[in-house]
């Protein structure tokens, strides 16, 4: 499928989904007091007069009489009371609205923060749930509450707004209405007390509500409306695939966590939104964070090391986590890249994402890097000729102090300091011993080895400090005059400073190699965990095995408790993974809405579990719960990405298992239908034939019996008897198969000779088939066999009857018995009929086998040999069809264990196993 067709299909599906769910109408204002709530209520009353079902969810009148008057006549869902810190507060009753389910719900102040303990932290999340339930929502919001404008608002007003909404909420817009008021008129309303109380109004006029601020906010509000006012038109054109709809390119935003990352995310998000382009936020891990964490072995343990990181590195990781969380809330994707060449890694990522625009912040480079054109910006400009590079001037960027390459941002920790001192002391002692015992003239290599050892095991900053200390120790203890830092000869000066240079270079190389190894390990950790999960899921044949495999692998990889519920089936609960009522409530919410909830989210945070939905393309299949230790207050991006990737793969495995189950069910249904058809065919032909003969003979006797001779009457009566016995055998076969299929066959074993069983079956056969010849070859010394006599005799009879149907006239059926090398009885019944092809010999034991071979033939139900297999199998034996003697006909071979009085047979052992 071409890219254009894919875009059109996505747009069409998106339009269908948006129209299937509720739509959002936003009354947007530049500042409080412009009349958003008044305009929303006025519109609501118009809709009510048109017959629309409009219900008030929550309205904040702030004591304004004009607004209060508009509430009269509009139905409302009563607000619920919430106790918090000894006070009674009122919040919107979300469940009440969902139960009432009006056509339109009025929800004021979209950016409101709910009382702690509510289902959702923010009111916009309540609105999302209403929209998912198919309820249209009318709401109000001010421009300063948009998350992507948070930094811009701060620069304009000097006020950092804490209650914000993600811009992704606007993707569900049906309409956006700008409620505008000139700055001077708004200030007059403020002075008249129509916005705030007198004292509050005075403070507001001196701060937020200055004319310049209001003018700037009005401009931002109009820009926002302009960006969204034609959303429906653009979606409709894209869904119809019109050629003049531009296909926007991906925007890649690169952050480093060294300050102003959130500002850069917001700026890049606004840029991508103006272009209508998808966007993602990335950071490049060169191995420094993993290096600082002292060689973390896997992703699941990386969080526990955050407490041991240097303060600067810990701050950087926290900033990255916040920036990634912000990007996800704004609708972007996030990713951690690994490599040592940051510029090249970013260009490779841009190629992989199909991005043509790269957004970076103003870089703070080292002096030497700027001199030799080695800054990230310069390398991107030189290598990325086909890319649009946007450099955002982030605020409050202080010049970076010069330092040695690779020093990082953190100082030494306590353990690192002890390690440096211990290695230095050891190097001094080793050098003294080498000089006194071995007569070494130059001990600088001892100190160089110490620097390499530190560089290979710790960070670059530690290696540099070690090199400086080794330089000082080498100078103090081993350069004349000793025990001073004074150097008497120029040669000594050159020696110690060359040593320092060599130590720094060696430490740099060793540290770089270590960072590369650690970065590679971090990059492989995710792949190894996913590979392990894929290997476990590949062997899962059903839903239960998928749940068990996914749960065990997630526990091992993420180092926490895992719980899973998919399609109503829960995973195996282990000690400590029991979920209480509030946990199950969060899990049910995630299942219903297809969104994460619980810990580490803004929804139902009272639960200690983090719940993730297991999704398919159309539906939510189930929910996965993860619980970590109480000390883990936040999740790193790698931890979150690994968990989400695992849940995605588990969802695919569930779909695969469901498909296998459906195919198996279809196969069983097809086989059942085939058996049903075969049974109907058997009843309509094989069972009907003897009935027809019996009815015809009885009717002839009834009408013409008096006129018939004795021989004719005897012949007709014999026909009735023979056909009746034949019918009885068919019915008995059906009953036997029913008993075998339901495992209702009970073995009443007894000792009996095999010659006696064969003789009884032969006598029965010759009574039904007088022309059949039977040749028996049974050694007289064969001991009795411990079996159910009647059942084994029936099995032998069925085999002999099957052979008789296909033996040519005058040819005998040969029955032989012998003892096998394994100490079992082998009974063979051979005929000289047309034989059975090798590929069909196993199938003749299938129920209602319909090929004109086996016991089906022209007079059979296809059950005789199936019954033989069931009877012999119940005796722990086996039956098989092989080629007849000399390559003619067919031989049916029955192998049975002798019984308990002889040595236990292999088949008995196999049965017990």
C-alpha cells in the first residue's frame, strides 16, 4: 500500500473513531473574566430550546449574578461531596454523568485539579472519559492553561501556571470558540468587581492583568484558534485523499537533560503542531549515565541505582524523565538512543523516523570544540545537508565553564573517593617495592597502570583525578629531590609532565572504551529482554500459557510483581501479588478505557499497581499490572519503554493464541460436521439396507405366505434373521463407540487362551458368512492371556469380518499368533484382498473412514476397526495395518501384553508414564 493510501486510510479511520465517540467544544478565552462560562451557558440554552438533551456537570459561577441566572431551567447532575483534610469539598459526579449519559454535558474550567483521592487527578481526564462514553462535552479554558504555552506564558506574565492541560485534548475538538474582550474593557470589568473581589482585583491589576500582558494573551488565543478552526475541514479532505492535502514531515526534537529540556519540548511541539506533523523527542546516551551507575547489569535494576548517582547526573536523569513525560502528555513519542557520536546518532534517528526537521537547543560547547569545528551544531550542519536544523535559544543558559574533556557534571562519591585513595596508596607501595626489591629506575608505569585500572572501572572524572594524584605522588616520592614538589632537573620536569599527559590520554581512551561497552550493554539489555519474552511466548500454545509466560518473564526482567488478566482469564497469582478492591477498580478502568492507570499515572493513583492495557487494533484485550518496591518513586524511561514493549508483544501473542484456538475450533467443527455427515450417510445407507430387506421379507410373508412353499418361507425367515443380526451388529458397534468415546469401558479381566478367543470369533463369523474359510496357526504352548474376554473376542471378530469382506472367493483368512521378542502377544489376521496403500493404512482406524476400503466397503459403518483400536488401547496394546504376506492383501496386527503374572511389559510402563 502506498504512503498516500495509508495516510488516507488512517485519516478515514480517525474520522470514523472521532464521530463514533463524543466530541469536544471549547470556549477559549485569553484571560479570566472574558465571559467564557456565560457564552457556554447561552449556547446551552439555545440547544435546549432546540430539543437537545443538555445537562450541567459542573459550573463555577464565582458569585456572578448574570451567570447564575442562566442556570435556571437547565437540568444538572448533583455534585458529589469529598472530604479532604477535615473539610467538605464539592466535585463533579463523573459516575452520575456517565449513568445519566446526556447528549451534551457542560463542564466548566477544564484545567481544574480534582481533590486528591478522586478517580482522576485533572478534570480534563474526566472529560476524556465522558467523550469515550459517547457524550459531547462543552467546556471552558483560558489560553494560559495550555501545556505547550507554559514557558511562553511565564515569559510574558512572570507567572508559572501550575494547572495545565495537554494540547492532545484538542485533537477531539468539534468546535473551538474564541470568547474575546478588549483589554481595556476587561480591566474595567476587573475594577468593577465583576471578575475578582476588590482586594484580589487590585493585586491582579498590578501583576497579571496589565494591558501589555492581556494584549499578548489575546494574540496567543487567536493564534491557537486559527490553528484549530479548520481541523474538521483538513480531516475531511485527508479522509477523501484529495491531492492538494500536504503530507507533513516528522519533527525530531533532541534534548540532553542539562537544562531547559521541557522548554525545548514545548517549543518543538508547537512547531510540529503548526505544521500538522508528527513529532518525537529523543536523547542520546553516550554511556555516561550507565557509567555513573557503576555498570548496571540490566534495565530492571537501573532504577535502584539512581540513588547512588552523582548529584549532577541524578538531576539530569530527573530532568529527562520529566521532559519525556511532558512529551507523552503533549502527544509525542519518546526514545533513548545509544552511541558515542551524538550528531551521527541524531542523523540516523532522523532517517529512521522519516524526519526532515531536527530541533535542538542552543548548545553549550567546550572551547576547544568550538575552535576546531567539533560542536554538535557544527557537525549536524556539516553532515546533515538534507535536513532542516532549528536551533532554539533556550532562556537562562549560562556559559559553560571550561573543563577537561569527559569530566562530566558530577563530583566524586564516597565510594569512588575511597577507591581513588586506595589505588593511589597501592601504586605508591608497589612503586617503592619495585624500586627497592627489583631495582626499577623508572616507576612511572606503575602509576600509569593505576590510572588505567581506575579508568576501566569508573568514570572519566575519577580517572582524571587519579591521574593528577598519581602525578603528584610520582613527583613527591620518586623525582629528585624527593619528598618535595620541587624538580631540580629540566629532564625531571619533562618526565613528570609527559607522565601526566600520558596518564590523561590513557585514562581518556580507557574511559571512552568503557562508555562504549556500557552503552552497548544498555542498548542490548532491552533487546535481550524482548528476545527472552519472544522465546517464551513462541512456545505458548494457548491463552493460559501466554499469561504464564508473560508474567514470569516480566517479573524476571522488571524485578517486580506482575499480574495479568486477559479475556477474563487471570494469570497465576503468586505470594504477595493479591489485588485488593481499589487495585481491581483501577484494573477495570484500564480494561474499559484502554489507558494506563494506578501508580506512576494521574488516574486512580491510590493503587500501588501500575496497570497497562493489552491492546489489539480494534479492542482492549486485557490488562497487565506491575508493582515495584515502595522506594521506587518513579520509573525511568527505559523501564517504562521495556514494560510497554513487553505488553505489546504479549498482546500480539494473545491474538496469535486466539487465532490458533479459532482455527482449532474451526477444525473441530469441520471434523464434527464430517463425522455427522458420515454418520447420516451410514444410517441412511448401511443401517437402512437391512431394514429394507427385513421389511420386504416380512411383507412378502404377510401377503403371500399362504401361497408359498415351505422352502420359500424358510428362505424369507432366514433373510429376516440374518439382516436382523447384521443390524444388531451395526447398532452394537455404535454403542461400543459411544462407550469408548466417553471412556465408559470397564475391563473385567480374566485368564483365557488365545485359541479359545479366535475359535469363538471364527464360529460367529462363519455363522454370518457361511462361505468364509478361516485358517488358524496358533502354537499350542502359548500361555493364557489376562484380558476382558468378550471385548477381545469382539475385536478379533471385527478384524476377521473386515478381512472376509475383501478376500477373494475361495481364499482363506489366515490367523496367526506368536510371542514377540519383547514378551508380548502378536495376533495377525491376513487376507489376500486388493490391499491398502501405505498412506491410508493409519486412516482405516478412523471413525467413519469413507474410502471404499477397510471395514467401510459396501456393507459397513466404518466403525469396526475404530472399535478394535479402542478395545486394544484400553488393554495397553496397539493395532496397526501392514502389507500382507508376499506383498498381497492386508494384515491387521494386534499386539497385547500377556498379563500380570509375567514380567511387566514395555507398554505397561509407557501407560504408567
